[in-house]
């Protein structure tokens, strides 16, 4: 793509939040007067992993000693002799075996019963609620991370506020004043960012703004590199490629507060057993490689990995060997500063609501508050529009 084509893309968006794309590599530039501060807390990196389509939490963190589990899932229940026990009552899916090292090292927190009041079971609306940290009936435009960075900006010398790998959807990084890169891999970004050149031009404000985006791209490219030679072997699949890219980003020391990865395919209305097992195996293998790479970089203690999804699955299996849209879910936080253990509430399978769903025990915004308050030292009340207590699962 030549420079004129890039400018056309930008001019089409003049007057809107700036968002340029170079062959799949995207850059959202901040407003020219965006405030910046030196924020030492952003030495702590957050890696988000979206389990897109809504992973089935009940077959991920399994209440294997609860007889109602097998009754509700005569075909889908994981056999007791296959599960990976975490306690007398909870166990992991066998495909998650690589995560057991993290569990045994007390570097993985398992948060059960995560949801929100008056849940919406539409993929599109529910992920919007998660991305913006809104109430069920509230519509917000900016993502929760965008608002967090507006309240406590990242240092200006950072290559970006956040990097989205494997998706063009900015999700929680959506907003008019967020410096976000969306890319497939760092080498692609570096090669194509060379097309962007910084020029001074005073002819009109729209063109100046377009050229400022080019400047932001060059700035980001100058900070990144994709040449670190890891000893870690990364899984040879789509998610493994994302993990490798995330590791290269961490190795570049370019400065960024967030990296988001996406593992898709969890909308298992039919034939769930095999599909979910493969996806969970990809996730666990990728998480293990990510830890290994971050240890190589001496960044494991300054990184927290957190999963999220739009909702969970219904406790009762359907007639197609799958599960339908549900409410609560189980999520993972991993890292060298994570206090490993079980948090939240185990599924209350004897207390399903009129739709056959579980009631939430932990509001997902408590997880966000944990990141903002405990990981970055910010003020989550201002960002989330209310008080949500942080969970005590991160070490100082």
C-alpha cells in the first residue's frame, strides 16, 4: 500500500477518532492535546486473553464431587478419573494439564462465579458490556481500558497504550484518545510502518491530523523489534503465533500497558466435547509457552495474564451434545505476583434460576478493579463509575 492510499484511509475518517490501517496493521492515534504522565505502575504489564464465543466454565473448572454435575450433563460431564483435582470439590479439564505447574507453584488464581446483574445472553451486547464495564442497561462508548488510560495516562515514550494481536476489534481499548496498535506480528508492523513518513504541513487541519498519525506509526515502529531469539518453543497453531507475537512485544521493551490476545471458537452449541478440549489444550499450551518466554525476559513477575469472555454456558447440556448461552463463568489470572488459589464461589447447581442458569457471585468489574487498583495503583471507582472491591489475589 502506498502513502496516498494511507492518506485516503485517514481522510475518510477526518472528524472521527483517528484510526489508520496498513494491510491489517492498525493504529489509533490520540487527540493532539492528550495529557501524558510518567506512570511507573505501567511497568506492570497486563495480558488479556479473550475466550471468544464464551467458554463453558463448568467443564473447565469442574465440580466433580457434586452429583448434580453428572445429572445435568449425562453426555458432557468429564469423568472423575480424567479430571485434574485442585481441591476436594474442584478440578480442571484434562486438556489444561500444562496449567497444573502454575497451580502447584501458586501462580494461578481461579475465580469462579464471575458474571454481572441482569445478564444479557446476546454475544454482541454481552461482550460490549464486558468491554465497556457498563451496567446491563447502560451503553458506554469507551472501553474500560480506554477510560483507565484517560484517568492515568501511560508515559508518552511508550510505543502504545495497548497492542491487540489477532483481531481488528479494539474491545476494551476502544476510544477516541487511545494509542492502540492492532497487528498480526511485529515484523509485519515494522516492515509496513516504513511506508509512513513524518512530514510537516500547515495547509489544513485534516491533513495535519493524518500526518500526525503517520508520525505515531513511525514512533511506534522505532520502539518495537521482532528479533529476540527465544529458547522457548511456541505452539505451532494460531494461538501459539499470537503468544509468540506477545512475547516479542514484551521483549522489545518498547513500553505498553496491555496486550490482548483472542482465542475464538468457544460457542459450543453442538459437539462440545472435542471442540472445547482442543481449544483448552491450545490455551494451556500457549499459556505455558508465554510463562516460559516471560521468564526468559525476567518479566514474569511484572506480568499478569487474565482471561475473559462475554458469558458462560448453561449448566444443563442441550440435545446437540453442546451447551447454550448461560450466565456465570470461571476465569484465570496467572503471573509471578498472583496469589494462587480458588476465589469466588463454586457453582450452586441446586440453585438455578427460572431459565436454568447460575447466579453470579463475583462481578466482572471486581476483576477490573483488581487490575486498576492493585496492579497499576489507579482509582477504579472513577473509571468504573462505582465502587467494586478489588480481589486480594495480587501480591504487592
